[in-house]
C-alpha cells in the first residue's frame, strides 16, 4: 500500500527502489486514460496511479510557464508518494516541459509526442493531417519533429480547439462535437490526406466520431501502444518491473477536480469501475496570492 502513505519526505532515490511501487501516469485531464488503457494491456500486473489535472485543463489554452509549473508539481507529488516511473501522458505537457521535469525528477520519465514519423511512413498520398492542441503545434519540439519528415510529405496541422473540453465533459458524439470535428477533418480530406495523427491523448476517445465522418479514408495514428512499449523497456532497463505477477490491479485514480467525468469515462470507455480520489496539488501558479488587498 505504498501509495496510501503520504510520504512527502521520502527521498526519490528510495522511492524508485521498490518494484511494487506504482507507475505514475499524468495528464491535464482525462486524455491520458487512452495511454493508461494501452499500458494496462501491455503491463497488466503493474500498479498504476493516474492523476488528472482536470481543474486546470485544457493546458492547450495555457501559457508555457503554467504548463511547466503544473507538470513539475504533479511529477513531484507522484514521486513523493512512491511512483517508480512517470508517464507524462500529455503531448502538450511533454512539448513544453519534459526537459525541465527530467532535470527535477530522479525516476524514469516517458513523454509522448505526435506520431509524425509513423504517419510519414504510412501515408501513400503523402498528405497527412495532424490534430493537436495549439500549444503542441507551436512548440519547438513539434516544429523540429515536423521539419525532419516534411521534405517529402505535406502535413496539414489543425489545432483541435474545443475537443479537449468535449472529452472532459464525456461528450464523444453530440451533434455539436461532430460538426466541430467535421470542420477540422474536411479540409484535410479535400487536400487528399489519407492519414491522421492524433497528437493529443484526449483524441483517441473520438476515434468512433472520426471514423463516422471520414470512413476508411483516413488511417489513424495513435501512439499509445508505442508509449506502453517504451514504458516496458524503461522498467526493464532500470530493473523496476513488478515481481508480483499474479495480481491484476485496478489503477488508483486521482483528480484535482471532482473526478466525476473521470469515473464515468473510466467506466464507459475502459470498463474500469473505480473511485476517483480528489487531490489538491499546490503549485507556484495556482497558490492563492497572499498579502494582496
Ligand atoms: N491530453 C492533452 C494532450 O495530449 C491535452 C492537453 C490539453 O489539456 O489541452 O495534449
């Protein structure tokens, strides 16, 4: 029950030594559940602890410093409670803060990035749509990735304004959402795209909606399975795989909001019926300012 203990004074070096400690998975909100789904499928015996920062989602509409601040605070919170590795299951947080967080945390860290490379390998028409948050699309990390593959492939990059908010409300099929999504996908289809990169971990939950608009004209690139494999490699490299191979564990869920949408989405889309604990994770940018009249 390592995770139950609020051991904020536990040094990180001691926390990583326990192979039965949980893997922390974090997202601005519910999107990282698509990564958790893939991690569970690949590593069913690993204890998992998922934190959704839903009170402050979407990060895609936040400034860079805010994203670095929240990602660092949540990473430190998870480490202080014994996490042995951390998956930053958020493209936006990875794009803006992974280098900074890597310097601060003494545990293996796995980030996520839009599947530009697999899409460039898959596309026959050489036209690829990329749907991601505005912050991810304008990040240096993403632009560098794009430059590497853009010489013989055209990428149509579309910020998915409104899509994260829809998933956070558990809306994956309303007429308003379908219209919003169609407005993003149609120009890609008109330009001859045959491949779509889901560059935000919330978007795999819109998979069915995307298919009902685009049929089989777009092959969808979602990197969650690759992320799970990367986690598996990291755990093996650091000797952190759990030895308790009989246990089939229910992940622990935490939210900075009330957690109701998270409970619903975990139940309806992942088939996991679990309680979501409310947590307060203070950080420099979210602490109330004191001494100001
Ligand atoms: N799931 C996050 C991502 O992959 C969403 C970011 C947001 O909150 O805007 O980028």
